[in-house]
C-alpha cells in the first residue's frame, strides 16, 4: 500500500462579493488529489480536498516541498501500525521535516489541504464516511447524524440594498436554515445598523443573527461597533479586529457582553493557545472558528482541541470556518458546535452533497465512504480531472 502521486490544480473563484476587508475577484483555491495503489470499484482510491474559500491557491509550496517529501518517503513509514491503511499523523510528520517552528501561514494551508485529502483516502480505504472514522479515533465513537448549520452571507455587492438583503435571508430560511450571518464594516455604522435591523425583522430574534467584520477594524472602529451592536444581543460579533491583537480583542470583550467569535485567521495550536490565553475571550460564551484545511489539518485540530479542553473550553464552542463537505464531516466526527454553509456562492466550492437535507437549522451527514465529494457533481468534475 502506498501513495503513488499527489496532484494539485488552481481554480479561480470569479466572485464579485465583498466584505469589510477585501473582495474575492482575484481569489483562487488549490484542489488536491492524493492517489494510492489501493483499488476499489475498478480504479485506484484517491483522496480529495481543497483549501477553503478566503485564501489563495498554494500549489507552489506543495510542489516544491511537501509533495516530494511524501512521494520519496519509504511507503511503510506512512502506514498505520497494522499496515492496512495510511496514517495521516505520519504523513503530517513527513511534510514537516526540515520545517522551522513558527511561520505557520507560509505552509499551514498547503500542508493542511494535503492532509485532509489523505484522510479522505483513509476513510475510502476503510469503507466508511470520514465523520465515522474521526469519531472512532477522536470522539469515543460518538458520531452525530445531524449537525447545526448556519448560513454565511450578507455580503456587500454592487447595487444590493436592504430589501435585497432581506430577500437573501428569506431565501435561506426557506431552505431550512434558521440562523444567518451577515457582513458589517463595509458601510458606515448607521448604514450597518439599518441592515441589522432589517435582517432582524426577517429572522425575528437576535440569537438567530450573527455579524462578521472580517478583522478589518482598528481600535476606534472595533470599540464603536461593539457599543452599537450591544443592544441587539446577537448570536455573535465575529472578528472585530485582527485576532493577533490580543490587547484590543480583550478590550472589545470587556466592553461587549454578548458572544464574540474569531480564529479563522489563526493557523496553529500555538496561535489558538495565545488567543485564549491573552485575548480576553470567555469560554462560557465565545466562539472559536479555526479553518481545518487552512491550519495543518485534522491531526492538528485534535491537538488544538486537547489544548483547549485543558483550559476549560468545550468542543461545542468550536464552529470551524468553511461551509463545505470537509467541515461538515469534521464537525460531526469531533462533536463540535456547528458548521457554516454558503449556498449559492463560490461556485462548486460552496455547499454540501447535492442530496443534503437541511431541516430546522441542522444538516444530515452523508453515508458514503470518505468525504463524499463524489455526490457534489460540479466540484467532483474538477477533482476527477486531476486523476484522469
């Protein structure tokens, strides 16, 4: 049993969406295929993954360092103790050879994307959905059948008014979702408060609306938004500032009694440890949103969760960034708080299996081996092209 090849391609998102910090017009993502010599249904088993939306493709690092290290490694050094499957922890260690500690963002996305693709292959070889494999290894076998799921949306777009925002939210509620997240910070505070009030008229409860500032605020604006948002008692106020500005984040947490959310721009266990240690966050209400393929992958998530649990944080406080099939399996397998969804945006990279069912704000986990990209026709066409 061995990995015979790893392939990557870059795909453009081609989106006009905008948040408070940037637009997506130049955004790309890397799609990866990890090909093995294990044969199922007449062909080699291949694991797939992509680096989530909101970052750029990272094929150069993969091709120059990480893929060659895996392909050159003696195959037996990448197998589990029984020799009947790949061991993602060993694959991760192989990729990390000769890598200096620190500097995580230079490599974590490339490594994490490959690592998640390895997990897809592992689950396919085992003949199980990935969430069941993860539950058996990391959650005492307790796999969720449905997980809470909220919609990320409410972007700024040319010509989009308050009425259009309300129509967007109604359309998502009609799909079975109950909680919506919209962008703030791309307009003035009075304009954004009008958008929030209009949104609340549709969702009808503050705990069913979250807002996201995409880490765009300086001190004055972060504290001003915290003050303006406080009366609404929203589900959470996401990324009020750079998550590495612990002093400012702690000041926002001091002034803002309701829930904060942050962490999608952190890429290592050390980053998250510093965040909860110095950022003033509160384990009884705040939300952590690390994006797993962006931050070294699933093995590293297990280490981050262990660190958080030692510091009094429960798994239900973790809502990973990334509305995609990878995140869905990770949430279900580890027993995390919930996942995001991006219906109708980011082309083939948003959403879940074509037959996924959303009911009362929860979504079902697929029963197919692996991550189940094969049930996402548009995305799987891109992935299949890598191995044909």
